[in-house]
C-alpha cells in the first residue's frame, strides 16, 4: 500500500511540469501585460479558484477562532 502510494506521488510530481507548459497565445500579449492574465481563462480560472479557496479558509479559521473564544468564556 505504501509503495503504491509513493509511486503515485512520484508520478504526480513528475507530471507537474507538463501541466505548467506554455500554451498557444503567448504572442498576443507581452509577458508584463496584465491583460493576458486577466482575459485568458488558462490563467483567470485558477486565480479565481485560489482566491475563493483562500477566502473560504480564512472564514473557516475566523469561525473556529470565534468558537474557541466563545467556549473559553462559557467555561468561566
């Protein structure tokens, strides 16, 4: 079981660079042009997903922090 998990992990780590390969369309905008990253779904979708994940994790952390404080005050 552990050996197959390690093999899967190695395979995934080796596949990551293939996921980051350049895609067609890099010639239409320069590298420092923000429009390319905002208007191309290859970049915008992951950024939106990461932002939503971050907001969700922050809200969960704040909720847990408030629940811990409330539990501490009710114990006294």
